[in-house]
């Protein structure tokens, strides 16, 4: 507890902990007292804080056995929600932008451990959001990791999380990002993600959380990734719903650059495969509801695709 309080006060204290090889001490304590739930919680929190400092700190936590310690804590306390939540939080930080950490997590059964945490604690939104965050960070740049999650029924676990917590923006945002990262640049996993209802889940999230830019951005990236399939294999109703969702996001969050980029990408993807002019029809049909700037941006996107 004293070390936890020391590190909680200031990031400089976390850096000092690293300089004094405190991470090794934390990992050693977690291994020696594996049955002590409170100690495992504190250990996961300390390792998470250390990994969040900077990439060098992140690498040092991995090198000191931090991944094994966190996964060991989760494996030893499956029913303890606090351990599972803190463990997922630590894994999310460790996996962020670090191929080495991602490999270490996957090689030691991290995908299975996260999925089991989400399944065992389906009613807890915090674990669902953090679990989706881990899956996002593990799969964004690795076809092998994408396939590992899909083969372990991970897509359904993500969808179940979104269905169980429709009103929780953190879960919807993290779920959409996980679905996107599970299929980006991967035709095979994209088929599986689509088959589980990813487009429907993204549309539902965007409808409930229209005022939340994070959800709108993430949902638009899902639509963008499936643009060709939506235009060629889905019903006209779904196509129109996707086009409207992207336009609504663009209109509602006109000053949020990330939403504008994602919504523009979704509309470009839809328009690029739109042989019937549905995107333009939807845009013109809603001119009275959207502001002038949104209509101009939408028509500009359509023109880009026509000129390409």
C-alpha cells in the first residue's frame, strides 16, 4: 500500500520506482504472494502506471516480467472483478504501440485470458471496455493476432459486450474500435467480423450515442472498412442507414477533426462502390436537415469518388 500511495502522487515517483528497479520488486512480490488478492490488485495498478509513462518504461516493465505477473494475477483470481479489471487495464497499456509487448502477451495466453475475463464478468461495463481495448491494441497491426482472436470466438465476445451495455459510451467506443482493428487490412477476418453483425452493432452504437464524438468516430471507421460489402451485399436499407449515420456524425460534430476524417472516409468508401447513386440521393434528400457545410462536404466527397 505504501508503494502504491508513493507512485500515485506523481509520475516522477513512478519513474523513480523504475530507476530503483522497483518493477522487479513488484513482479517478485506478485509471484511470491500469488494468492493475496489485494497485493495482486496493487501490483497490476503499479505495473499499469509504470507502463503508461513512456515507451522506454513500457519496455522495461515487459523485460522485468510484467506481462507474466499480470496474466498470473488474472489466472489466479478469475472471479475477482477488481483483479480482472486492473489486469486488463495493465495489459491495454502494455500492448499500446509496442509489438514486443503484444507478442509477449499473445505468446503467454493473453488473448484467452482477456476473453475469459470478459465472459466471466459480462455485467461489468468497465471490464468489457478495457477488454475490448486490449483486443484493439493487440490486433491493429497483426494479421496473426487478428486470426487468433477470431478463432477463439473473440468477435462474438465483443458483440456481446456491446449488446449488454448499449448505454455505456466507453463500451460502445471500445467495441467499435475492436471490431475495426480485428478486420483492418485482412479479408479473411473481415468476413468473420461482418458475419457476426459488426455493421449492425456500429449503427446501433452511433444511434444511441449521437452526441459522443468518440463513438461516432469509431463507428464510422467500421462503416468505412465494410464500405464495399455494404454497397454490394447488404440491403438498400442498411446502405442508406450507414450513409445517414456518417452524415449525421459529420453534421453533429462539425468541429471535431477526428470525426470529420472518419465520417469522410466512411462516405468515400460507400460512394466508391455505389453504382446506383444512393449516397448522393441520401445527401440531397436530407439537405433541409443538415447544415450547408455538411451538405457541401458530403457532395465534395461524392465528387472525389466520381472523379477518381
